[in-house]
């Protein structure tokens, strides 16, 4: 069925006539505003609630997404929706509050390598000797594993005190005490009833075939966006496993620095994480330094004897070198350790075999953590942001615009910055600028890191919601059906995301990359300070270009594919084939590359005007590609 074109859409960037005819997609029209990891658990039916074993076995499976991050939240029902008619809106947690709650969860948890025939009932009964269990789940990654969170940290200590070092026969074991354990049955394993065996769900991202089926069966492009985000976003259990992995590495680092903290940053914590993304972590030694600078009483000052080195960078390299050696020779489950100490930001890279994560460990990388907090704020402010970022990232990966191998490609971080910048151009803006977040900050929010002003408001409840949502809400008077208010709001976000995806491609398909830079701090285009093909200002270290690695040819590929995708989505709008035909359409055609470029070009254009515009764009691209210096230049002007 073809959907009737909208005759009015308040707040949309395309004028009415252009939205209908498709003219605004390829021209600079007047607008209102300008693999390496393998763990995945999409549903995880084995997640359980707190209580004794008896209560555990009586309790029905709780619905997906009911687990809260606070202590005992699930058992107290903190995640329940407000009662009908309640005027109290749930407050949004700050980034630091979420980090601290997750860290406490991880400290009460253990990672156990289990036999794949273990009885779940007997397993829980055995562990409950040490205290009540809050949650647990099973997964597979080079073996069968269980993550068990106790209600009290004392239960973990009790379990460790009853755990022994294995006898390895002819080999010698390095007796390192950690919360990564192995469950070994006493005597021959009994054949338990099949229904009592612990089971795990598939933890891998969806296969190409499954994704194809899900996207093709969707009702609309906005439904495809929703499906894509649902299938690839980090699950509750995957997030718990990431924090637990950091906590286990912290136990290792604490052998050298007892007051240290291992903090995750990047995609694992900024709400834009995708199943299979790396686990970035850094060794935070600020607490150790803070303890050593406290004033002592009396007439003397006592200091630790330490070794001095010429610079902070050398100190970082020596610390990471020692930790890399320890991880390689002693750390349980840590394999493939690489010490990359001469990089701009020295790091230790390794695989945590039990979790399946590829890990990058740095030290005192507090600006990166602050960037994660900024993205967390943007991802939490508006539900459209994550859906659009996820779609753009998947689109770029499907078309080989990004890669897991370092090189001249656009990175996911750069793409995220571009999406944020695009949403700041809406009228009214969907996302505030970084300067706006700084202006709303209190004195306690003030943050200076290595001379860089990293101040921003941390309390999300102080940020004024975008007026863009209220304006666009009027468009539902165009629909001939009546729906419940909650469904209207949900549909509004994703229907808008469908339009935003097309307009994102249009916006950057016509962006003047040859002279302008992207700056989310001020939310406006600025003259480029250097000759880099793509210049995206680092939000906190303003002298840095986060996309300095991107070369001219890769940027030109991005522009060309953005233009083609914008045109293609415009033609696909309302042309969904019959579900029985299993023919790719919308995002399925874009992401899975099942429609050859030649077929896209051969499609009948809706008007001669669009055809002439296409020829004009091609002509401008040809003329600009042969300049006097012989270098390729972007054709971004109408």
C-alpha cells in the first residue's frame, strides 16, 4: 500500500513543495536551518531477580528491560512505570550516578566458568549458601559462563574464602585470587533432567539474513529504524558484563595501586554502544594521588618513597608496561596482550577471553571520560538521537565508509559528532550546543582537565526540553485514525527519525566541506582552521580535529553515497513492496546492499526537474575534480 504524502509537517526542514516533489534532496535549497568482540545477549531469558533459591524458582520470568541499575531496584519495583494519573516524572540519572551504581553492581558480582551441563537449580542453591542472589544470567563465549550478582558484597568475600587454588598435576598454577572462578563438579556429573539445565540465548549480533528478514517485514522506514536500534543496542546483561570485566581488571591493577579504579568509557557507557563494540577502559589514579596529598597533623609531613621519571608520558608508559606484563603472565582470561606505548595515547590492548571483549586500557584519560558523559547527555535527552546515530553508523559500515582497522576512514565518533551537529541545525534545535550546556552548569559542575574547560551541566533535569517535539506533535491531526497518547508519542519519535535520516543525508551531501568545519560547541558552521578535508572540532580539546585522519577520497565517497542515499530513500518512501515478495526496500536495501547502484539509477525519476538536478550535480562534480593543483575537490555548492 502506498502512504498518502503529508501535506503539512511543521518543523520539517524541507519546504512543502520540495518535500512532495523531492527537489530539496540534492540542492542547497533555502531551509529553515541548516569485529572483534563476540558477546551478545538480545533477550537473555535467564536473567533472574533477587531472593532465596526457593523464591528464585517460584518467580516467573520478568519482562525484558525491567532490571534497574540501583541496588535492589528490581526487587523493590523501582523500574515500574508510574501509576496512571501520577504527575511525578522519573528523574534522569546523571552520568556519574549511573557509573557508580554499575560499579557497585560489579563489585557484588562474580564470573564463573561452568560445565555446560550444570543444573541451574543446584547451581543457585550452592551459591546461596553465601548469601541471597540478586540477579544471574548465563552466556557462551569460548565456554559456558555465569554472571552472578549477590545482594551483599560480603557474600562475594564468603565465596572467595571457600574457593581453592586448583591442582594442575604436572603444571604449576600461579595462585592469583580473583572473582573469575571455575565451577568443578565433585565426582562424575549426573544426567540432570533436560528442563533443569542452565541455558543461554544467542549472544551474537543478528546475522545478515535475520536482519534482512526483520527489516523487510517492517511496516515503514521508521519501523526499520526502531528494529535496527533494538537489535544492535547493548543489552542490560551485556552492559553488566562490561562493568564486571572492568572490575576484574581493577582487581589485577590493585595489586600495584591499591586505591586505583578502572573506569569504562566510550561506546560502552555513552548510550551509543553497539553489540560487538570494543571495551575501552582507563586506569584512574586520581584517588591514589588525592590520598597522598591529604594534610597530616603534627609538625612533620610523611611522604611515600617513589621513583621519578622525566615526564608524565614516560610515567604512563612505565605504568602500562608493568600492567601489560602482569595481564599477560598472571591475569586470568587475558590473552593476546599488546603494549602499544608509543601511540599518541599509550595503551595496552588485549582480549578478555571469558567475556569475549577486545579491551583497550589507557591511564588517566579523563577527557575521554568527559566526552563519554557529553554523549550520554545527548543520547538521553531525546529518543530520536540514538535511533538516528545507530542508523547512520550501520549505513556507513555496510558501505565500507568505516572500518575496525585504523586508517583514512571516517570513525564512528566523527559520525556521531556529525549527527549531533545536524540535530543542532534544526529549527527549533533538537539538541543544545555545548556552550548552552556550559551556561546551565552550576559551580559544582565546573571541570578543568589539563587546562581544557570541560564544564557542562551534569543534571539532565536542568536541561530545557527541545520545543521541536511540541511543534511536530501537531502533525498527528493529519492521520485519519485515533490512537492512544502513549502510542502517538512513540510513533512521533520514530516517524520523525525517518525524515531526519533522509535529511541527514541531504544536509551533508550538500555541506561545504571545502571551507567549513563542524563545531558542536557553538552549533554552527565555521571556517576551517586548516586544510584537512574534513574538520570536526574536538568538543573539549578545541585545538584538535577528531577527523584529521580522513583523506579527500574517503570524504568524497561519503558525500557521493549520502547524496545517493537521500535520493534513494525519497524514491522508496511509500513504495514498500508486498511482504510476500521478500523484496528489499528502505533500510534493508541501503544497509544490506541488495540493490545494485545501476538499478537505483535506472529507476524512473518522478519528474524531469529531479533528472536535471542530478545532471547538474554530476557536472559540477566533474568540473571541480580537475583543478590547477591536480587534487580532487568536493562539489558541495548548488
